[in-house]
C-alpha cells in the first residue's frame, strides 16, 4: 500500500490547482460548444438591450434633432429651394418644418418598442445561431426584416399629425406628387410624412446597429452574464 505524506498531498494539490487554472473559462467556449438554449438566451438578451437603448435614445426630445448621426434634413428638393424660400419670406417656415420633422420622428419611435420585443420573442434556436454567425450587422438586419413594414404603418400617422400643421409641407406634397408622376422625384419623397417615416426607421436601425457593434466589440462590458458568454464565444 502506497501512502502519500503531507508534502506529497501538497504537491498533488498544487498540480490539481494548476490544471484547474489552465482549463479554459466558460466565456472562452466556441459557439458550437454552447447549447442552443444558451445561444438563444444570449442573443435575445442582446436584442432586448440594443432595442431598448435605441428607443430610449431616439424617442425623446432632441433624440433626432441633437444627434448628427440621425438628424433628419428636409427632403432634397426643399433643401435646394431653401435659399429661394428665404428670399420669399418663408425662412422661418422652412426652419420650423425641419424642426417639426425631427420632432415627429422622436414622437413616433416609442411605438417601435412592442414590435421589437415581439420580434425578439419569435426567435428560434436555429434563427439564433444563424444570426450570431451572420456578421457584424446581422442583428440589425434581423430587426429590419421582422419590423420595418409594420413600423412604417405605425409611424406614418404619428408623423402626419405633426407635418400636417405646416403649410409648407402641404405645398411640398402637392408639388412632389406631380414630380413623382413625371419621374423627377423618388417615390419615397412623394410626401413629407412618407419621407420622414423612412428616415425615422433609418435612424432607429442605425442606433440598433451601434449597440450591436458595442456588444460584439466588447461583450465583457455588456452587464449581462449570458451576453458575455454568448458573444464572447464569437471572438
């Protein structure tokens, strides 16, 4: 019978400890090693985080207006006519309309929250791993595919309530409608409200993309263990 003295036990303990330290941490797992359940949970947590941050950032006063990345300019044909309109004494009206279209977007964005949450809930295990492997903007593209049409339907009447107060917007809509018929104006700029709705969606997805980039670049800072584990496995 072989006995192990105190020194021997200490040596064995040290070897065991060193082997334990050498084992890879959970966060170092590859995506293939994660269970489908964990991958889905991590992705859903990241989607919830990104969507919530984007809506909170944009769906408030100055969310669009004070953010150069998403601030909505007037339609290009109004921009071109801006100097002439100022000479005609409509400068204040032009400025007011530009502020109004950004305020309209800020009022519309909170409507996105429910649809974004429902989109997250719909994700399957297969969807989750495809999205995680899909590239740096796959989360953003998922949201666009799942929500863009319904969000446009929700945003449009909210935006219209704001832009309808502007006589200049009404004049633009009349002229733009003629321009579309002649092929001079893009269909998405046929009305101020349609143009603003499109820009509001662009801004929302831009901010979601920013959140996605942050999580992918530094999952350890996400403040969520499951996000750290899943997105850490991608690095």
